[in-house]
């Protein structure tokens, strides 16, 4: 359950955000939308033009403001190059701008101060809402994947400028196991939040065994992926972080508060494993997901060609032309029939090297999906607990704020079940044998048994929460 001090902090910040937006817009009854609790709180005007975000500390706020300024400078330079390549005036990365009406940089802030940032304009519906409404398209997800690839690779290219820490190298430098970051996330975010905010019973002994098996099966593979070069600036690419203009199809992505380098697969895995489905089935088909994976890999090469000191070199232009041709002739399939050029792009003109790179990426992809699915399973335990409190205390109703989800407890439960299903399916496949030996197969089997135990608990019954959600 949520501690009383956490509840009070949450409610206070929610009220602050609502009052701030309404004061800036000069409309005390302005309809507002609450976009669910994550690490920070976000409330937006109903039209999506003004988005307000509250931070726990000034440090987090300062990091996001600084990161956005750096990415805006990168974007200005790259957009000029992009225009030369594609003969269209489009932003290289769709970024939000900080509304100058609330410039908190002028305020002397203490470390414990909780600032607010106003982002404007961010028009259109978020990809999460479009997906839940059943109107999100393959093109929407492809645009988000392109954004994620560019953000992560540019953040990697400008690592020193951003002051990002490498989670694997930093752990090693501090004398910690290279797997530390991934194990802490699994312990605190997945297991910790399930047991703290949910009604999930996992004994301390079971948790410790799961952490050991997680290191064997998942964390060590993620370290390998990271060390093989599949790493970049950490951007959480989940569907709630992308606003899509329905008329122009242009995309703007939010949430630039991190300053770390992690496996590049994480951002894309967050996008494609957020627990959203269509009629109980995966929202995107398997072929569509594979096409997005290929485009993501190729977009990393495109970003490198833009930023290696010779931005107008032929490779960037050839990649763009290749993508356009494949979209027209093969419905976006980049690596299928007559797709050797795709592998040559990945392999610096070496076909076999490109195939190995794509195979390496695909081999580590499952472990990124496991990591993200487990993290969202835990996060949504907290989301559910907060939603339950808001409903019972009628806090949103009293403040004139509408939740983005009409039945948030039920919706988060359904999404958690989707995460559990994906985790179990992947673990079931990994039990059948891997190239890494019996000890890895055994770890997959034990994790499968433990997640089945978790999935069987009453906490994950949607029927048990339907009545609660509409109180």
C-alpha cells in the first residue's frame, strides 16, 4: 500500500499542476487531463497544447532542461542536413519546447525544491491513447521508433556534452559487477513495487533466488549487448511519451530527464512491450514488429552518417532512398527479398558483417523485452495503487481533472496481465535450450515457475477490480 506521506505528496503536486496551468491560461475551469503517475506527474490541457510536469527534486528538473537545450541545438544542426538529404523542411527530432511563461530558472531553488515545467506546444493525441482507442497505425509506431533511434544515437554521439554516465562502465569503475544496474532495477522496480504497492506475495527467499536467476539469464545478456555497441542515451520510448498530430502525422516526444547510457534496445522495447493489445492480441503483428526492429537498426546507421563529421556523405542519402524504395515496393520490409543492401548498410558495406550485426541485435532483443516487461509489471502496481486512492477519495473529481483512462485500475491490471503473458512466453521458449548452456536453461525454468506463481495470485484478476474501478 502507498505510505501516507507519498499520498500527500502526490495529491499536493497534482493540485499544484492544475492551478498552474489554469492560472497561465487564465481559465479557472479549464478541462485538464491527468496522464497517470510515473516517476513524475504530468497534467495537460484537454487539447494537448499545454503540458505541465512536476519533479521530485530540482536536480531532475535541471537535468531535463539542460538536456532539452542540448538536443534542441543538435536538432537545429541536423535538421539543416536532413533538408538537404530529403528535400523537405522537417525537424530531425520532434522536441517539445519549454513554455517561457513559467521560467523557473530565474528562481533560486534548493535541492529539495519541487519545480514545475510547462511544455508547449505539444499537439495531438499521445500514442498510448491512440493505441487504446484502436486507431494507432503501424506508421505511428514506426515514427516513434525512428525518433527513439535518433535520440539514443545522437545522445551517444554527444555523450560528453550531455555528461551521461555509462551504467555498465560506471559500475565496473566503482568495483561493482557490470550487471548491477539491471539487477537493482529488477529487485526494486519489478519485485519491490509488486510487493510494496500490490497484494503480490513473494517471500524474501524467493525474491533472492529470482534475482540470481535474473542475473544469469537476463542481466549478463544485456551487458553483452551493451559491450557489443548496442548502447546509447537512455530514452524511455513508451507510448505515453509520443504525441502525434493527426493531420500532419508529425511526432513530438517528451521525457528527457535522464543522463545515462544503457543498452539501446531498452527504448524500443519500452515502445513495443507496454502491455497494450488489440482484442487480447499483440497490437502489432509479428511481421510489423520485425519491420520496426530493422528500421530502428537502419536509423541508427542514418544518425551515424549524419554525425560523423561528414554529414552530407553519400551513405545518409542512400539510406533514405533505400527506405523510400522499400516502402513503395515491399511495404516497409527492409531485409526480405532483394534486401542485401540493408545488411551492407549495417556492416559498413560488408554483407556478412551486417548479417551478424542484425543477428546479434535480434538475439539480445528478447532479453530487453524481458527487462522492460518486468519493469512495467512493477511500475503498474504503483499506478494501480494510486488510481485506487484517487477513485476512493474522489481527488480528480474534486479538482476538475479527468483521468486519461476511464477505468484506470482495470486498465492497468489488464496491461500487467499482458506483461506477465509476454514474460512467460519468452521464458517458456528459453527453457527449450539456449547456446549458453544448461545453467541458463535452468534459470529460465525457475523464473518461469516463479512468474507463473505470481500470475496465479488473485491480485491479477480483472473481475476482482471491476467494481472497485467504478466506485
